[in-house]
C-alpha cells in the first residue's frame, strides 16, 4: 500500500528550494557590491561581476509513467553555476598616482554596476515574498484538507 502522505509536503520543498536559491543569489549580489571598488590593470584584473544561473529540478514519479510527459514533476530550483561577466568591459579612469595605474596612468575599474545590483536585490526581495506567500497558501490548503477530513 502506498504511503497516503507521501508528497503532501512537496509544495513546501519547492518553495524552500526557491528561497535557498535566492539566498545564494543575494550572497553573490552582496559580494559584487562589496568588491565593486577593487581596481586593476592589464597585469592584474579588477573584480569581475558575478551572477547566478538557476536550473529547474525535476523529480521522477512512478505513478505517472503512462502519462505523456508525466514522468517528471517540478521539485524546485537549484543554483547551477556562478558565472563571471566577461562581456561587460572594465571602465577606466586616469590616475597616475594610483597603485594600479599602468605606465600611462590608466586604472581599470570593476565592471559591477551599482544600479544593476540594486535592481537584482529588488527582484530577489520580490522572489522571497512570492515564495513565502506560496508557502502560506500551501499551508492553508493543507489545513483545509485536514479540517475537511475530520468527522463531523
């Protein structure tokens, strides 16, 4: 006999996976903001902006094997990779007295854009709110289900 409550809490697991992934993303944004003033030159590159790549996680479901496309169901999200931004060039400024200045006095700045990081933080905040709202809704659905199962 199959376990009747198996998978009953999968909604919480999916939302928690989203929260964990967004937490990692917020740590990367914090690292970007913390290192945005690191400079460099042609021999020593400044800090490169990092970003997070998410990947959907799927679980195998034996009971849905006969359904087309039903062998896998969503199980949340995970961080696939943390990648560096190699496309955005490093801005430069002239400061001949700077320790990272080249022979012509040019210094490279990090390619972190503070406004992009603030937008990312805003998106992370909204994602946290959405995941928490889904957890509350799922909890309410489970409570209603249990209340409906009680004998009158």
